[in-house]
C-alpha cells in the first residue's frame, strides 16, 4: 500500500490578512518535506465557495508551483468538475501541468455532490452526470489525437486540435470520484482509477472495492489506458506521545466536525427538494439524514478512542492503516493539514509517517 497526501487547503477563522498566503506556503513546504519522507503522491481538491473548509480553487496552478520544487511525487487533481469547467480547458491545463512536472500528473474527474457550488455557474443539476460522461470521452481524445470533433448532448466541438499534448503516453491516468457502489462499478467498467473516502470503515470499503474490481475485469476503457487503482482519503494526526496526539486531535476534530455540519446545512439550502434529480437522491437523502440525526452525540475524544480516526502515536496510526490492507485499497491519502492544526504539527506527523508508517506498509 502506498501513502499519499490530500489537501483541501483549510483556512479556519479568525483570519489575518496573511491567512490564505500562510496556508499555501506552509503546504508547499509540507509537500517538499513529504517527498523526502517517501510519500508517493499529493492530491488537491478543486472546490469553489467552500469558506474555511476548502480554499483549493485552482489545483492545477498550485500543483504547477509544487512541481517546480519536487521531482518524484505524483501530482493529482481530486477532482476537476466538468459541469463548471469545459473539458477542453481541463485537457489543456492538465497537459500543461504534465509538461511542467515532467510527466507526474493524475487527473480525477467528478460531477460534484454540492449544488451550492454549481449553482453559481448556472449549471442545471440534472445535466451534471451527462456532462461528466461526455467530458470523459472528450479529454483523452484531446490529449491523444490530432484534430478531432465531438457532437454530444452537452458539448459540441467542431474539428480542432488541442495544444499542448501531455508528456505521459498515451495520456495521464484518469480517475473518477466515487461515493456509491454504482460509481465504483462504473469507474471499473470505464477503466478509470477510483478516488473515494474511507467513511463506512474497512468492511464497507471492501464491498465497494469488490464492485470496482468486478467492473474493471470487463472494462471498456473510455481512454487509451486502464488505471486499475483505488485511493482513499482519511484524516491523520500523529505525535510521539499518544496522550498528546489524542488530546490535541480531539480539539482539531471538533473543528472538523463542526465544519462538516455547516457543509451539510449549506449544500442543499438553495435547492427545491422537488427538483432533486434521481441520480442525486442518494446525496440529498444522506444530507437530510445527517441534518436530522444527533451528529454531536459522541464526543470527538470518544471517537478517537474507538479507533474511528487515524489519530495517535505511530503504533496507533499504523494499526489504523493496517486495517485497510485487506480491503484491496492501493493508496491512502490522508488529510494532514486539518483546520486549526499548526504547520509544526503537520510536519511532525509527516516525519513520523515517513519513519514508521510508510516503510512498514511499503514492505
């Protein structure tokens, strides 16, 4: 199993004039250090209007800067959203990043489960899935072919040649953002890598990965290459002292959970329930269920003590990671830069992962 890292670029309030600046430059230093510690990848979210929770609104620009300070670590976008970004722009900008990084880019694609984000761009929620499906056909053609044309329901492209072309041949790996069993299976059937969260635990993840592997056995790849990999994200805080990690982790997790509650409240606030498309009902019902449940019944400290998060000393974190090995997951990319956590605390977690976690799991 490989270990990567995932960034939302979380910027908690209260802010100073340098809050965004500091978070971005701390992240740059963290990624450089992570590469030295043996981390395999860094993935950046692509979010808009996600105050405090995620200020990562231009991942290709950020990764281009990171590419100039690193030499080996893979650079992933998790995920570009075709309903608000034209697939030709995604293709051209990702190819440029692939050139600047000398062939280290992975492109995740997804439709977004957040209508609050898409509404500002005038996107009809009902069209989102179809737009992603068409973009998955367009992007690899833009990379691998000369002049081509495309006539779909949502995108009509006259004969054009997209420049530049990427370094990787036949093109960079493409991944699909997945949350339900149907999308896991769909990613496999399309020959795409799978990007997911660890929520639900190892048993549920095993079922989802089984669906993915079943789909990929008879894949009809939408691109020119099959990417048979699953990468999941979680949270991670590690310290030499178990008690110190748990005590500090509980405070940080309190912030994280409060932001999750705000996110659930905001996601659908402008959406008429009667207009939620059938293929978004799962996301909508999950949000409604979260709102109506007692989300704060169990304390963050108790959740950590139950082993629900990768928070603790190196032995605690290793035990957490090891439980995912039998699921068949290929990579775990923890979120290390969590809300109010200090840069020094992130660096300590990365150091301990490099010393204790990565060598063990790689071995």
